């Protein structure tokens, strides 16, 4: 439920036309993330720091800047040319990358072979991660 609240807060953050409402949506996201930290078994200190630093101090700074700039309601245009020519292909590329990752994790595509060794050396883990995540 907290994850759904964080996602709804993030969507509201993007869709709000008034900057103060966007800042309040960001506070909702930060508080729900603190709750998720607690549910994942993290220490209470991490959740408290999340609320105090991000939900408190940073958001006070954001709201102060918004009030200082006297920002009003956002003016909307029909559709940005940059979004039409750049955003749509990038969204399709991201969708293809996510589909490939799901196909690889479900076993339809075999992951790249990783050489196993009984010995551990300091660069073994990061070399394996870079070999899997950044194939050349």
C-alpha cells in the first residue's frame, strides 16, 4: 500500500500545475518511502532521517524558493515538439529494454555465461556486474 501511495504521489507530483501542490506531493512520496524503509527491515534511524532531511529540510527549502520566486500556475502548451520527436522514441526504446530484461529474467533468453572460480579476488564481483550489465 505504501508503494502504491508513493507511485500515486509521484504521478501527482508530475501532473500538478501549481508548484506548492507539487511540493506537497513530493512530501507524500518521501514519507511513504520512509514507511517502506521500515517495512523492509531498515533501522528506524534511516526512516527518521528520510522524513527529517528530505520531508522537512529540503522541502522547506523548495517551498521557500517557490514562494520567493512567486511562481504561479503553470502555463500549458498543446504538445511540445521535443516530446513528440524525442520523447516517444525514447519511451519505445525504454519499453524494449524493459521487455528484454523481463524476457531474460523469465528464462526465455539465457543470461551471459559467467566464469566461476573458487578463489575470490577483489575485482571479481564488479567485473561480473559490468560483464552482465554492460555487455561489449
